[in-house]
C-alpha cells in the first residue's frame, strides 16, 4: 500500500469516529457520564490524529504538488437516471489547513467541556451532540462536492439547534435555538437553490469538475442566467453567498448569533470558532474560483462586489454594537460577526489567501476567547454581566493571561500575535484594491481594539463589583489546559504567513509558507489575482495605529481608573442616545419582529382558520361522508341483491371481513371476486373490440 | 435456427440453478426421512444453505447469452437478476420458517417451497408462451399447497382453497389468452409472436393482451386481480405469506416486464395507457383499504397491493430506466417486506395474535424487533434515508423521463397516505403501553440472522444505492 492510498483511507475515516461516538452514546451509554465523555474525547482524538497525519504528510509534498494530485476518493452513491451522483473526499491545500485547525480546536473544546459541563444532568447527551457537530464540520471539510458539503452543513445546522437550546428549560434558550435554526435556514434555502441551479447547468457538483476546469468555468461565466445582466456563474455565486450570510451571520441575517450565546459556552466556542461560522466562510473560499470567474483586473464580479459591500459594512456595524454590550459572551459574539465580515470583505476584493489566513487565526484566538470567557463564567459562579465583574486578574491568573493573549490577537496587536498578521494582510490588500473597504475595515479595527480592551479591563482589572466576582476562583486544569494550548497558537501561528517583503522579519523567516501552500489551492488563478506588488508601509502604519490606538483608548477610559460598583459606563454618559441605540443593536430584532414575524404569525393564523379548518377539513369530511354513504349503499346492495341470489360464504370469512363493510369490493366471497375480474375483462375487451 | 439442434449440453448451463434447485429439493426430502423428529428443525438450515449455494452459482457460473432449448428459455442478465432476487427471498423465508412453530419441522413444506422457487426461476428466464405457462403453473400449484398447508387450521385451509380458486380462474383466462395469441401468430416463442403480432388485427391482439394480463395481475396482486390478497395473506402461515408477498410478486413482475417488452411493443400507447390507469387505481385502492385494517397481515396485504401499484409505474414507463427501477425496487421490497413479516412471526408466536394492537409495548419488550419493524415500515413508506425512498425516487424518475408526470403526482400523494398506516403501527410499537411489556420477546438465532441481514440491507441500500442499482442497470441493458 502506498502512502497515498493510506492517506486516502485516513481521509475517508476522519469524520467517522465522532459519528460513531454520537451513535454509541445516544444508543447505549447515555447513563454513564464518564464513559460518555471518554468515548467522545477518544473518538475526537482519533480524528485529530488522523487529520494531523494527513496534514503533516501533505505539507511535505508542498502546495503545488498537492494541487496537481489532490488526495481523492470517490464512490458512486445515488443513481439519478443515466448518471450517478458520487460521494467522495478530497484533500487539497485548503482542506488540509482547515482539517488542521478544526481538529485542534475541536479537541481542545471537547476536553474543556469535561470541566465546564461537570454536574450537568444531560452531560452524556451534550457529548453526543458535540460529537455529531464535529462530524458535521470534519465531513464538510473533506467533502469533494457541493451536495455532500450541504448535507454536512445541515447536520451542523441541526446540531446548532440542539445545542443552543441545550438548556431548554430556559425560555430564552429554546427561543434562541429556534431563531438560529430559522434564520440560518433562510440562507440555506437560497444556497440550495444555487446548488440546484449549478447542477442544472453543469450536470455535476464535484469541486474538481467545476472549479478546476477552465472550460466549465468559462462556459458558466459567458452563459446568461435567468436574471438579466447576470451570468450563470454570478447568479450561482450570489445564491451560494446567501448561504454564507446565514451561516456566518452576516448582515442582515446576523441576528441569530448573539442569541446563540444561550447555549453552554463550549458550544459557543464550537459554533463561533471551530465549526459552524467557519463553515460559511470556508464554503465561499472553496467556491472562490466560481465566484471570481469573469473578474477583470481589480474589477470584481457581482458576487464579489456583494461580498465586499456586505463584508465591510458588517465588519464595522457589528463592531459598533460590541462596544455597548455588557454581557461577556455577547461582546465576543459581535466580534465574531465582525471578524467573519473581514474574511468576507477580503474575498470580495480578491484577497483569497488573506481571507483563508484570517479564517485560521481567528479560529484559534476566538476559540481561546470563548473558552476563556467560559472559564470566567464558571469561576465567577455563572455571572455573565461584566458590570458585576472586575478584579479577576489575581483570582484567575491563568484565565487572565490567556484571555489577554486572545484579546490582543483579536485586536491585532503588532508582531506578537497571530491576529495581527492575518488582519494586516487583509488591510494591505484593501489599501491596494479598494480604499473605501480599507477605511471601513480600519475603523472597524480601531473599534475592535477598543471594545477588547474594555472587556479585559471590565472583567479582570480593578476591584470586584459584585458578590460572585468577590468569591471567584481559578478553574480546574481540564479547562485551563486547553486555554494555554490555544494561547500558543494565538501567539505564534501568524509566523507561518509573514509576507516575504515585511521589513526585518520577512527576511529573517524568508518564506511566506501560508501564502504558497494555501494559495496553491486555486492553481493558476492565484497569479491573476490583483494584489500589492511591493511592500507598502502606509497601510501597515495605519493598521498598527488602529490596533494600538484602540487599545490605548480603551485603557484610558476603562483601565486607568477602573469602574466602581454601581457606576455607569462612561461611554453611556458621553454618547447618550447613540449608546442606547447601540446597546439595543440598532433595534433590528424589533424591526424584524414587526416586519416579518408578526405578519407571518397573523398569516399562519388566518390560513389555519380559513384554509385548513374550513377548506381542507371540509373536503376531508366530505369524503368521509361519501365513504359512509357508499358503505350504506353497499350494505343495502348486499343484503337485498347479492345475498338474495348468491350462496353465503363461510361464517368465519364474514366475521373476519365484517369490519370491511365500508368497502364496496372486499366481501370475502370468492364468487364476487371472480365476478369482478370477469367484469373488468369483459368491459375492456368490449372497449377494444368496439372502438379500435 | 435453434430448432434444428435437438440438444446441446451447454444449454444445461442456462438452467443450472433450476437443476440444482431440483436436486436440493430431493436432498431435503431425503434428509427429512433420515432425521429423527426432534432434529427436523435443521431442515431449514439445509434448505437455506443449499439455496445460498444455488444463489452463488446463479450469480457466478458462466451462462451462454443465446436462448436455450430451441428458444424456450434465455438466461439474460436481467433474468438472472430476478432469479437471484427469488433465491434470496427463498433463503430468508427458509430461515424465517425455522421459527414458525407449526411448520418448522415439516420436510415436505421445505420441499414445496423449493418447487415453488424452481417455478419462479423458470418464470424469470422463460421466453416461450408454453414454457411461461408451465413455469407459472408450477409456481402457483406449489403455492396453493403452501398457503393451505396447515390443514387443521380453518383459516389456512380456507385461504388455500380461495387462492386456488382464484388462481385457477385467472390461469384459465390467461391460457385462453395465450391460445388466442398462438392462433393469431402461429408461434409460441416471444420473438415469433411479436413479429407476427404486428400484422394481426389490433383489437384481437389487445384482447389477448388483456387475458394474459389477468394471469400476470393475479401473481403481482394488482387491481382488479388483487381480491385474494387480504384473505390469503391473513390465512396463510406467516412465512408463506412473506414468500407470496415478495418472491411470487417479483416473479409475476419478471414475466410481465419481459412479455410487455418483447411481445407487445406493437400495441404501443394503448397498453401503456391501460397500465397507467391500473397503476394509479392499484396504489390508491391498496392504500385506502390498508388504512382501515386492524390485523397486521391484512394491513401488509393491502400495503403489498399498493406496492405493486408503485412498481407498475416502472412497468408503465416502459423505458430502460423504468424497467431497471422496477427490478431494483423489487429487490428492496423483498428485504423490506421480509423484515416486516419476520417480526410478525416472532410477536405472534408470543402473543398468539396478529392484531396491530398486540404490538403495543414492543419497543420495551425488544428494542431489536421494534427497530426492525420500524425500519421496514419506514422503508415501505419511503422515508429517507432508507431503501424504499431511493427505490421510489428512481421509479418516479423513470416515470418522469417517460412523461408520466400525472402518475408520479398520484404516486407521491399515495406515499403520503401510506405513511398514515405505516406510522400508525410505529406509534403502537413505540408509544402504546401494554401489561406484558416487561416480558421480553425471545429472538431465536435464525430470525436474528434474517432481521440483521434485512435491516442492514434496508439501511445500506438506502444510503449507498448505486452499486446494486448499477448492477441492475447494466443487466437491463441487454433488453435495449
């Protein structure tokens, strides 16, 4: 067996262990808590191991070699007439790097959950669900076609519903679960339309057959679609992007994600870092050749323009909301929306590698931040309001330092953190390609640094402002351990993608590995993408100023003189009504409630009353009445016509079939049966003899 | 010309499985004499093991492509698919019979089962009107005996008599039709008949078609030749019911598909229109009547009528996809229905009742049985991701390809109706409590094998249909 065959088998097996863990826990072991978490973690560790073996082996081959000969296995799956839909797995550079970060973050979250979920009555069920969740993400990552990707995408949708509503005794939790499910479903349905449209045009959904075939892409780009002015490629791209808007919580479908904080915190980390929201961006990164086909120079295609606009707007918009939130997890939720928007905007301007890079670094530091906030919540006895915290630095040192690292990475603290390198790359491309996008993103970066500093100061510095914070304690090692590991990645992962032209460091490292490896995923296209020719210090300077400026501002407002208990947020005093609007998230939930939900509920009620009760039930009752009349008529015929002339069958038969009096035909007497066959025969024979 | 050669030894290869079946039947009957009474249950193992060997031989042995015995039989790939399907059904029914108390020690019963199978295998490959009739009679007569096998049981005896009366009548009509065709064309080989039929008067040919259809319709239980099903299904010993519901029905479809494809193409749109109508009526009546049933075997009888209606969609489509879909659906239907009947055998062994109500609390008495029944019902009802869903999907796809959109709409509506009574049983199994629910249902080893195999097949054919479907699809190529 060659190494390639071995890797093929491993790749097929990667999503399997968590799925088996899910099945076994649900079916057999749901009473044994320790056994459940051992199975879940063991299965995830197995997947992790296989994913890492695949990743490190293909790294040795290099990006170009992997692009030329990706690992690919296919089996025929669903016959559809003359063709057969195939299912299969594929590993190209993008898949490899995604497997790398997904497997690490998932494993960290699994281990952490042992501490966080300790004592929960539905402990086993929790591990079953997150195992299925991991299956969804791993399966989606290795999928080699859009249909399979969509199936795993929906598995994750289901898991997010189950996990957000995990504590379904709380009304807010089950409402959040329904909201998440329905909101993402809007995007999913539109995406499914895109998939169907693509299939109807190309007859295939395989990534290799569509994205790697110049002729197919060109054909799609020049064929006009049903919408005038758009090519098929553009129409499909826009439809697919709608899926990302839902899954990655971009404006206007972002509303579900902050509410999703109702789930247990490891779930938040799972949804917001390792899996679900990443899947949304992963899908558009994966489909980028299709989205970008027809691009000329720096002028983007319609889907790219849409992504640039929605991405940059959401990046800034979500950051402004995050500034005014008091719940420790909600701040992170809005920062997730904002950071994902950076990736979307980056793809929109054609910064393919930068988007993928930020996807990876963000997964690490956001998982870290969520797990850190979970540690705070557990340490502070389930307190989530930052206004009630403060002074946790001394009480929870490990959590503090790791959270600080995560926060700095999120802010893009220069050189030292991974977040800086990926965000700086996006900004460098934006500066070169689209100044509007650049300035919006830069302003967003400033706000990001500001609210991150606000969060760190409110949570960890000063004196405790509440009872719970007073008695806070550090969490056990199963929780802090994953924090430390993720903190290492949040610090150092950025160095794999240092631009070669970067002063001093660029020369020192000498090779932008990430760019070469992941960039190879799109083959030739990479060299046609626009980008900065040489190093430009201006965007770098602005990006550094934004990060440091935001952090300093935050320090000045919240850190220099920490808030006292009962004191209002100084920002609320200065911004006045603007702050109220931000705190209420621009009243978008209220708007949606008024515009969409109330009319829908009203319409549903009306339809139920008039259409269902009145019309449909009316017809059904009518049919039932008809059946009754027929039965009565039949009985009459039997009693007075047939039984008068024909011999009765055995009593037993009548007994057995007596219940069937309603039926006109089934009498239980063979003579009747034969008579009816003969009638059928004669009727049709006469028909054919007389009329043909 | 084939007629000039009187005998060619290579022809024996064409009917090798049939020859082996005959030998197996004789062996089983011989062993029955040799075994002491208390060990006679092992006859089921003999039968099943022998059938597995025959099945393997029928799949693996080389077979000449051309017709054998002067055009009497032709073991083409699709015929071999059907043959394998019957043999598989036979294996499962033989195992299942070992757990059915009144029959399990009865040597002649197993022998009769094998003779019936022999007839079916010949039906699958017959390419001559006389051969067809003889094969069908062999199948039917053995089946009459099987249905009425429990002479002490009035239900069984009566069912056997009814089955025979109905069968004899339809068989007579069919024989009349066959003689009409012979009179019109002067030939008995399918190809000769088809060639001469193009010149024959249309109305007479159509009447011949109708009469033959009556015979086929009896086998597949389509309206209006379905009347015997509920009474016979209920009265027959349950393993026999399973056997009739799958293998006998599949054999009927095997001859129907071949005859329509090769004898009647010159009748063109007329027979298709008739089949469309019959298909729609069959599934609708089957489903509506099934809703009312309280006895699970009667319910499954009407359900099998409805299923025949679905398969008729493929017959009516009359295309390569339609035919392949029908054959593929029959494979799925075979494993699915056997799973359902196997649970009925075990439950009624314990409760002595075949009422749907007697399944109350089954999920607490045996998870394995409850899930087996559940999978079977889901598959029959076409719930994804189980096999029945894919089967119906491809059937409908074939109909759409042939432009029978209206029939597909009726089919889909029918599937919805059918879910009502399938899920109703599932509700009783999982939700209804019963007083005996503490008492577990013992599952003997043969049933374990049957259920394990069929459950796995239901799931695997559902999530990974392509390998088996491709096999059927390739086989169907020989007809086009």
